[in-house]
């Protein structure tokens, strides 16, 4: 069975660039975590890397207002 996407005439499909963090909020979260807790480090092992990422994630989860501010972008509210 083959499925085809039916696009209405009033909608234009626009391909997105492969690296477009402003369109992918998760990229902004990772950037914040790298800049604040994961940069300028030498990880001694894979487990050490995972431990640091988990600790950074837990710090971020404890800061809901920070999470909200990461998702807010001026261009999304422009009129």
C-alpha cells in the first residue's frame, strides 16, 4: 500500500534547512546546557559524559522559568 500526501492548493511545502535551530526548540535547550554546564570539559569516559549530561538536565528541570525563556523568541511574537 502506497500513501501519498495530499497538499491543498493554498499550502506550500517549504523545505527547511538541515541546521536551523531557531525552528527546533530542542536545539536551543542543548545550546543552553552546553554553554552553561557542559562546555570546556574533558570527559574521561562515555559514562562520565552521560553523568554530566544527566546532571545538567536535572539542573535545567529544576529551573522551569529558564526552560520557558529558552523557548521564547522575539521573532515568534513579531507582528
